[in-house]
C-alpha cells in the first residue's frame, strides 16, 4: 500500500495522549471526539486507532475487526445524538476528506459526523 503514515500528525498525538480531546466514545479499535472547530452544533470525528491515512487506505488495509468496530461506533454515535432518520431524528451528514482534491487537513483517517442544523447541499456549485 503506497501510504506513508506520519506518526507526528495531530490525531496520532491525540491517540498517544499527548494532546487532550473531548472523547465521546472509545473502543479497542476506535476513538470518537469532538472537532475543535465545530461546523455544526454536533461535529464529531471518528478515527481508527491504527495508522491509516485516509478512507481507501483504511477500507483496503484494515482488519475486519477494525472495520466493523469503526462502523459500529459511527452508528452508535448517530443513535446517541438522536439524529437517525429511521428513528424520527432530523438526520446528519458524514464526510471523509482525502488527499489534495478532498482538502484533507489531518493525514489520519477520520469520519466527520455533522448534525444539529440543516446542512445545505453537499457541495457548493463550482
Ligand atoms: P480534514 O480537513 O482533515 O477532513 O479535517 C480535520 C479536522 O480536524 C478539522 O475539522 C479540524 O477542525 C479538526 N482538528 C484539527 N486539529 C484538531 C485538534 O487538535 N483537536 C480536535 N478535536 N480537532 C482538530
């Protein structure tokens, strides 16, 4: 896999406990915490504990245990926020930015979960 993981990135430092975070959920393989600059009333980042750079890296290289755990944590957060459309919630958006065109800022895979207000269209028109 042609990814070179930078273990000095800010989320690696959060995982090592070098930088504080506002944890909302933690399992053996996954950590979820509040974004430091929230773009919505609820803005949570879900990250694997393993050294994965972006979505495709994680999706193709992670173990099944890591993949399942990550997805379950993301679902449990939606449930805890009360935003599941199927349960009468108002909905939410998940985003994962990758690389240059994706404008990824932190090179450790993360899923944004945004909720708590109408979020507009997915992308601005070019
Ligand atoms: P990206 O652009 O890589 O998808 O998003 C990175 C996200 O990480 C941004 O929304 C940014 O606000 C958030 N972020 C950057 N540094 C920190 C930090 O030290 N703590 C937390 N909780 N979030 C951070």
